């Protein structure tokens, strides 16, 4: 069965922002996932801050986690700050529990 965007998104729920200890999907940091034929995946993510000291580690975690999805043979991770991430990208329920 070919890999789907949902498969990749579910896998990325295991990649956490170390500062907030929440996964990138819940935080709204996964902007786009494109799955092409042949198992090539392009993931567009952002970070909570352009000056994030663990940016390289998060990008590598996204790459490794995506490669771990059955059917994925190639991964490109694109880091963007357009549009800039804001807490409004977090689901309202999670924002409420964080007090923001």
C-alpha cells in the first residue's frame, strides 16, 4: 500500500519541540506534506522561533522519522518562516491547557 500524507503526519506526532514538550503536529509546525509516487516525501515545517537553538536537530528528527515510515524512500525537509508561526496555530484545546 502506498504511503499517504496521513501516515507521515501520524509519524511526525512523535517529534517533539524540546522547549514545549509537545509534538510538531499539535503545535501546528507542520505546514505541508507532499507525498509523490515512488515514496518521495517533501515536508515543510516551521519552528516556534527563527533563533531556535535546536533547529538542526528538529529538522533531522523530522527527516529520520519520515524515512521510518513504511514506503518512504526519500525525504526532503524544508524549513520556512513564511508565514511565521504563532500560538494561534495550536489547537484551541491545547492552547487552553497551556494557558495561552
